[in-house]
C-alpha cells in the first residue's frame, strides 16, 4: 500500500477529520495556489514511515484543488463531471474520486435507506419461505456489500460537504451524515456477528436483499432513462474508488516511497564525489533526475564496474526520500546489474 492508498484508508477516521479542519482553519478553505474553492485536497508535502496522516505538523500540509494536486504529482488532471444522466447541474466540476455530485449522491443515499426499510417487511416473509441453499450461498456477501456501500456513500457525501465553502445548514448536514456513518458501521458489525451465529438465516436475508435492491435499482434507472430516451445507467452509487495496484515507473516513483521495487532504466549520468560517494541519476540529469541510486564509499568495493551514461541497468531496493528527492541506497552487487 503506497502513501496515497494509506491516506484513503484513514479518510473516515475522526482524528483525520479533526486535522483536516485545523488545516483549513490555518490556510483557508481554498486552493493555496489558484484560489479555487471547490474540489479541495489536503496535500502532504512529505511522508514518513510509521507516522499517521494526522501526526504531521501544520507546515507539512497544503490545501490544493484537484488540478493543482495532480500537477504537484506530475500528472495532468481534466475536470470531472457528474455521471448521473439525470443530474440537474451536469457542468459543475466534482472531485476526481467521486462519480456523482452531492445532490445525486444524496438522492441515491435516500434510495438505499428506503430499500432497507422495505427489506424489513420482506425479511418476515423470508422466514416462511424455502429457498435453495446452493443459490443463496452464492449471494451470502451481498447484504454485507449493501451496508458497505451505504458507508462509502456517506463518507463521499461527508467529504463533499467538507470541500464546499461553509453555507447555511452545511454543518448540520455534516453532523447528520457522520451520525448515519456511525450507525451504518454499527449495523455492519452486528451483521458480522449474525453471520457467525446463524449461517442459515443470513443466507436467506442476503438472497432477499439482493432481489429487492436489484428490482429497485432496475426500475428507478430504467424508468428515468426511458423518459429521456437514453439508455439507463448501471452506475448508481457514489463511492470511493478501491485501491489500485500500480506498476512501478520512474514517473510514479513518488507513490512508492517506503516500498521495495525492482526495475530497469537507462542511466542519464553518473557522478562520484571527492569523498567517494557515487550518484547514478535515472529519468533525467542532475538536478532534474526522477530517481537516484546512491553508492556510499563503504560499499563501493562490493559493486564492481560502475555503469555509464546511456547504459541500461537493472536495480532493486527500497525507495526512500532524502531532502525531498527519491533515492535507493545500493549496498551490494546483487542490487545493481548492467544489462546493456
């Protein structure tokens, strides 16, 4: 898990919510570079292993909008808009990690809550029905997924509220969604206990939940799309995207700080200091290198022949930060090989 993925996993932690508020209070609820007041991110200037996101000092944070945040990480960001075909404000930019705007997300959350209420009636009927055990076993995780979707939807709504400038009623909504989030997490924990104590009843409930949700979602989006003459969208829940395992490249080296990597690259230049330390720059010449391989004098004898500019090398090691720049310390010959 890289630093960005770890940050996402801590998004709903009350300590991080408190730290976000203190950063906004210190630097303002707007991008510190372009003054944009929506689609805001709390940017960590540096990451340290073993340190929680909220444990950094205030001067390690910066408020950036999506575009400036992407630019800071060497990426190009395009404006993202609500994917709901029935959205009333389709030209209003939204956060890159969301699929729907706040209004559409709120409507979808209401639909989820309504479906849960309808399930209470169906559960009583389920006790009297006999359903194939084999069929229900295939669906035994869907009720759990429903609760998790509710949690993710509330987290997304909460995040959206935090990124919108303060307005009348915003704080009350935020408190309400935090309460909904706590209740949903409590419901999820109770459901996990029920799974362990009553496997057969759990399977019956899961089957009915899946059927009800499927029929509800199908009827809502089919009716909406047919009224406008467009195909119904199957994407209905605004959720935080799950972590994606990325392949290492020099352009993405900032996302692999603290991780062990193996890769091949072309040497841009090699420099040896008077003290005997060797610097092998990759992805660009000093001072525009993307990654530096460092060989200290004490390890120089174990390395053998040094690569020269233009040669391709294979290298391995843990990516660390030194004075804000990524590097790998080479301590043995097995970490560095000239391949071409």
